[in-house]
C-alpha cells in the first residue's frame, strides 16, 4: 500500500482558523514586523476567553491585566479579524479612550485582513472596495468594524460585538467627573447599540486605574465573567487556557518574567507609587479615602542639613482672601531643596483679607530669604501675582496654573513622598493639623496644606534644578520661558546653549 501524501500548505491556515492564540501570534508578526514575539501562557488564557465569546458561551467579559502585555493586539486587532474571517456578516464596534487610538486599532485589523496569509485562511472574507476608511471598513457580506472613542457619537450604529479597550486615560481617572462621564456614556449610549442585548457580546479589556473605574463599576453590579491577570500572583490562581487545561499560579509568580522581571516591576512601583502600581499592575486599586498618602512615607529630621550654596529656599502659597471662620485658609510652606530631597522648614496658615495677605507674603519671603515664591494663578492669586511682580520683583514670583484635579495632582507627586524625598521636622506646633489633613485627603474637611505641598512638588519636578549662570543672569521671567522652550532636564545644557537662548 502506498503512502498517503499530505498537503502541508493547508495545515497552517487550518491551525490559524481554529486556534486564536496562533492567529494572535501571526497577526503580531504582520503589524509589528521585526519585533520579537514572546509567547506566554497568559496569551492562551486571553485567546480562550475571547474564543468563548465568539462561540456565544460568554456574553459579558472583562479582562484586566498590566499595560504592554499584548492586550490590544489580542482583543482589538487580531480578534475582530478572526471573527470577521469566520463570519463576514458580524458587526463589530471598537471603542477606546481616544479616536486616534481606536482608529489605529481598526487600521491594524485592516492590515491583517489584507495580508496574503489571512486571505488564504479566510477566502470568503473580503473588504468592500468602496467602504474602506481608516476608522471603518465593511466586508463584501455587509459586516463591518467601526471604531469610536468614549463619548463619541454612535447614532444609527449597531453591533453584535462591542470591544472596549482602555476606556479612560490613566491621568484622568482621578477626576470624579470624568469617571462618571465614562460610566454614563456606557449606560446611555453604548449599551443601546447592541443589536440583541440577550445574545450579543460586550468585551472590556483594560488595566485597572481606580476602584470605581468602568471595570470596577461593572464588576460591582455583577453579571460579568472576569479574567484577572495581575503582574504578581497574590494567591493560588487556576486560570483556564483551554476547554481542558488550566494554568496554575502560585503566590509570587510573575505574569511574564521574560518581559518584566521582578527588578523591572519593583522599578515601576517606585516610579508610579504604591497606589498607581497596585491598580495598573496588580489590578487592585484601593478605595481613595486617606490611603493616597501614607504618613509612614515621610522621613523626619531633627535639624535640617547644613546650608550649601547649591541649596534653594522656595515658598509655595495656596491663597484665599476671606477672613471669616467658614472660609478657606491661606497656607505658605517654606522649603529647602537639597539635591533631590525637599525639607519642609516652616508652615504658616491663617485666614486673612487681601491687604494683610499680601503683606504676609512679603514678610515671610524676606524672613526666610526665599529665592522664589510660587503662587497659584487663579482666584486671589491672579491679583497677588500682578501686584507683587509690579511692586516687589525682588521676590521672584512664579505663577503656577494646575490643569488636573486635586486628586490627580496628589497622585502625580506621591512617588516623591513614598520615595522618602520629602522631609518633615520632628517637632512643629502645626504638625498635628498637617498630619490630619494629609492622611484624610481627599475626604478631609480642609486641603489647603496639601494643596501648598502638592504645588511645590509639582513645580519642583520641572523647576527645582537650575543652571547657576542662568539664574544669576536672567531671573525668573526669562527662566520660565527657557524651561518652557527646553522641557525635561535642562541641567545638562551647556553654557553656550543657555547663552544662545538669551540672545
């Protein structure tokens, strides 16, 4: 009996049609040519969950995992192409926090579907030649992939598969208003776009950002399958990777050690701070109610270090202009900058009317020989900045205009505090009030001292280090312009660069 010949050219297309995990790998190689594909079991877990969505076994799925672990290529690029390959009539809506990102995912899906290997796998799935734009394309069978952003319009649009990939920017999630906006858009707009709310599928894939982000909100209300993939296992985990197999994680096991070792993860924790790291990498955001800043993060000094010529004394003012007991305090914190460390030397807090407040700024700046005075450029601060620059330009007034919410600002500076760069005096008459306000933020009655500290640390992040020649030669106004022109760390700029800029 002769041997039966096997046509090997049909094997790979058959594997790609049947196995989404293999299809994800082939898609990666198409949209990221030259990049190394690192296989890991978690990709099988994601592919298995997505496959069950395609089979109709899961109608509502949430996948949470750290950033840069192939979630978008798997869920927003490869999976839609694979679904349309099996069923060119499917109507898919892809959503991300920005239209640009949503469009990029759609373009990558289109790139996969136009490849020779894809068309060999799925000969019956072809793009419509006249309905093929960046944000939307249609198949010859009237199926489509439409992309939009959270908050975007979906009038007249419907779908039987909705994929939400990172619905909110990390830097916006501390805003109650913006979080509520995402949830309201999901409830009032996106849910109504399902063709059949009983049979159709919604997939949300994201890194956790807040206890009450969209994933947290949906999980609290129930009805969702949840595939949770923290960077480091905190307990024994049994994670399905197929209909017959599970991957077992032990406490301490890394998600993908070949990509992110424990050293890399510890570096991310130091960089992001405990709260953001726990949310984005461990998928366990803690409720905000005093946990944002921990008192144990502050080191204390008995005597500040001996003053050096390279040190700077800077004051940060959070101002109010009503002296009644029901009004906000004005607060001034005085700081010595010693390299990358910040020593809180003094804290003044009181309620004053405008004339007295202006005099107090002058007195404290002279008393501490402050090299610069930071004042928030809003409310009472606007007039103070104008008056002080006109009448007392020797004070070196720096205006500061925040764009983020108070909680977002605090989140931005917690790595400095947690990194023990912010030093407090062992004894100070104001310490009890300061501690109470810090550890209860953002739920406490007052936040004026926190505002002053946050303002200083944000300012110091970009302005603490100065080229001595530049300061002496040009002063704060031109200095501010220079640092706008050369963002980042201008300390490495040579003398000639600074001189050329001044000319």
